């Protein structure tokens, strides 16, 4: 499968989200050096290669909401994966004030690829 270079940047950024933390699509776009491309983040997560470990379930809408419709199979899978990491999900939503990933200076300088 063809890998879009921007997708690779996004996947690598998502891989940096620590266990038990979440980020928004827009935050991932910004940290990947693709400001304003939050929709591209969502699209890229649908094309993650099977052999690549990308914790897609840690990426949410900017209001903390799971992007899949409430009660859908995808929403239930994402909720289950987040709960396994002890992230509380209520009404298809995560409280960003408690769980949002805030990369520290070392991550910003040495791990993120702009």
C-alpha cells in the first residue's frame, strides 16, 4: 500500500501519546507540523498498516468526544481500549482536563518530527 509521507508523520506522532493519555485531532496535526489538518489526521488513522502499532484510540475530537457515533461498534471498541488504559469515558466523551497529553520539552525537542 502507498504510504503518504504526511500519514507517516501523523502515525509517528500518535505513537508518542503515552498510555492513559489522549489528544485531539487538531493537537496531533499541530504536533506533526501540519497545522489546520485535523481532518487529515482522522483520515490517516483509517489507513494505518496492520503491522504498525498506532494507538488510534487515543485521538479524540477537540471537545473530548469519540468521533464515532454513540453506541456504534467502533465507539464501543474505542471506549473499551481507553478504559483498559484507565481513561474514564462517560457519554462517549473523555474529560481533556484530566487525560490530555501535554508533551514535555524533551518530547517537543527530541521526539516530535515537524
